[in-house]
C-alpha cells in the first residue's frame, strides 16, 4: 500500500502524505516513495511546482526514530567545523549539490 498519493493539476504536482493513522509520519517507506516521486517530477518538463500536503488531521508528525537510527548506522561521524561542545554531524550522501 502506498503512503504517498501523487496528483497532477496542470503544471502543479500535489503530493499527499497518505498515512493518516500514523499522522503521516516520515518512514523509510515514505522516504523511498518521495525520492521516486521527485525523480519522476524533476524529469517532467510539464511540472512547474510541487505542493506537499497531508491526509487526515496532521500534515506530518515527524519521523520514525527507529528508521532514522538504522539509516545512520555505518555512516561515519565527522566533526563539524562550526560546532561547539563536541556536537557531531552526519554527511548526507543522497543530497546532491545544486549547480552554481
């Protein structure tokens, strides 16, 4: 069952988080569907805007913490040059830089 609905209206894509029983929490499944949807939408010259919305009473309650912890396993921690007090950041290899 999909947790993301995609609707196209003219040049606008409407992505609806569709897991209202869990208040549209961002899970691994939601992330995978979002990545696939944005890959498709980026390739579609007919889309000029994307609207994100949520089904039910909540837009999005946050993330599934167990999924976040599992996603962070195996990713090396690196010190942030701007951090203080020993804070760490994790690299995000799935986020390409925008061209200049």
